[in-house]
């Protein structure tokens, strides 16, 4: 059957463990299938208060990418701890309620754990760029109706040295406003007699420096861009360090003799995906975490990231995995301190996507439950006088429901090849049997299985054998 589609600073640090696992609608879920998320919610239900259950559910279906993907990490870790260790969700501590209390998640002592998740949206200035773009398009649509649908924004940057330190900033302020001068620039452009020529303009003042281009098509969730990568240039002036500081305050009231742990999930963050990158000017995630621990009362920081590992012999084949990197402030931690954490990572269902892919697709609304399905690959088995096809059940339902066209069905199922249903019908083969094959909770799709065989209803009659 063949598929057709488809430690410096005095810190003790464990090596990275890798355990193999695998138009705008609004919210999506991306790291796990929706079936798996519902299974985890149901399994975890008795451990949650009504308020926590409502919070998780609301964030999982959130239209904004950061809270939705962070909720998937929260749910997965809570569910994983429940499988391998004692779990209390949001225990009451003086002045705070950390995410987890466990008596045996770590070998040496009970622990309180705070879970957080970081994406490049916090490093990339995406919020400020989107805000400025929204202000501009709202204005130009009042000047020339409907013009904003085709506008793309490229935000420029400034860099240099100040007080001996390198800096690099995107040229857009978080409190940007349209001044009368900027409004005049926009009016002159969109009201020009030869519109849409020129096809671009540049707005620049002390608040902003952006090139606005008119393009044939611009996805509303992908209309802003900056050439400045989402990386840090200072060991403390970055979102990873600030997030760790914030989480440290939330577990500062942990009882004496209790370990303090922060678990950081990668939901599309380059610093977490590549903790130790090659680079001269940038500050790595590894360095930020080590620097934080030397100045913190937190004992352990764990980084969890879904990543794809290519096979050396067959580079086209790869598997999705959860990776875990453990940083321990203590220089003499017990040898088996984190064994339960490693078991937890091995227990988690495989991720559907790498985090940066999930972040991008979520922003586009591509994985919403009412968007086009996540189709399983097609498989064909040929025998001497019969053929079996396994094809996406969601794909068949969508073409029958009229949600996709016959041409789109052809492109998805068969590409440039001939429609196989038509091919086998031309050969005189018709459907002899059809059945449903459940794919399980890891997938948000199933297979329909069709058996084709020769049928005189679709082929010339054959002259019978005679006795003479």
C-alpha cells in the first residue's frame, strides 16, 4: 500500500532530551488534534475547578494566537503531570496560586511549577505593527473605500551603538497616532489620478518608518512585515528574561523545602526553538536562562519545544518530537531528579506541527474546525483484478457538501494525475465495497475505504463460452 498525498556560571545543566512523539474564521488549535485536546480536557476535568476549566476552554478557542497556543501547552503539561505524578492544580499559597503543586514530580522534594509559553509575537513587535497598520487602513478606507484590502506594510528599522551597547529597533511606536502630516501623505497617494500608480508610498516621522505597497492579494493576518528578526541583543532586556522574572514572583511564596520550577513552552519562539544558535551579536535563549538562574531563587527552568528531526539516511523522512532542555541552578542536583519530567515528555501525544508552523497557521485561521479539513493521505493497493483506495473522509464530505469545488477536490486528491474514480470507471471497475476506518485521536480526519472491481454494469458484455 503506497501513499499518494499527503555549564558556565556554575550551573548544572542536563543535556537536551528528545523523545519521538510526531479568510479568518477565528480560533484554531494546532499543536494537537482537536480530538486529543477534548480527550485531555475530559481526562483532566476532575482535577480542575470550574473557573480553571472555563479559562482553559476559553483560551483554547481564542481568536488570538498567543493565548490559544499557550493554552495548548498548559493543558498538555497539566495532563502529562497527571499521568506520571501527583497533581494539584492551582494550589493556594500566600499571595499567589501557581499552576501546579506535586509531591513527586521531582525526586528530591515537592515542587511548585509555573507554566508559561512564549512566541515571536512578543519579540517581533507584531502587536505594535498590527496596531499601526489598523490605524492606517481605517483612515485610508474613509478616503477611498475598500482600498485597504490590498495594502502590505513593511516596517523599517534603525540600529547602532549607545553607551557601548548595540541596539536595533523597529521604527514603530506602541502609541503611534496619525498626525495631520501623515494623513496628508496618505490622501495624496490614494487620491492620485493614476491610482494605483505609484504602487507604494513611504510614511516616516519620529513615530514610524513604513513602506506601504499595494499588492494583488494580501492576507489580512499577514499584511505586516519587518526585516528585523525576532531576537534579543541584551541578556535582560528581552521578553524571555522578563517572563521568567514575572513567573518567579508568582512562586516566590512557595513553602521552605519546596522546589521552584518554571516550565517554558515554545509556541513559535526562535530563541526557544534554537537555544544555542550560531551568532555574534544576538543573545541566545540558553544564555538568558543561565543568567536568570544565577540571579534567581528559582531552582529549575525547563524548556519544552515541538520540533522535527530529519533522518540522516532518508532526509525526506522525518518525525515530530517533543524536546526538553532542563536547567538546574543547583550544582549538585540528584542524578535522577528529572526522571518523571522525561517520562512526562515521552507520555505526551506527538505534536501535529512545529511551533512556528502552528503559530503561522493559527494566525491565518487555517486550522479552525469549520475551515478546510486536515486531510489524511490517500493510499492505494492494487491487485490482479481489484483495487483498494483509502481516501480522506473529511475531503469526501466537503466536496459532497459543496464546500470545495470538484476542481479543488481533484487538485487535493490527485494533483496533476487523472481522477482515479474516473480512471477505474473507464476500466469497467465500480465500487464493490465501502467502509469507514477510524484514524484515532491523533488525527482530525478518518479514512473512507473503497474496494473497486470489474463490473459488467460498466464494461462491454463478454461472449459466453459455448459447449461446441
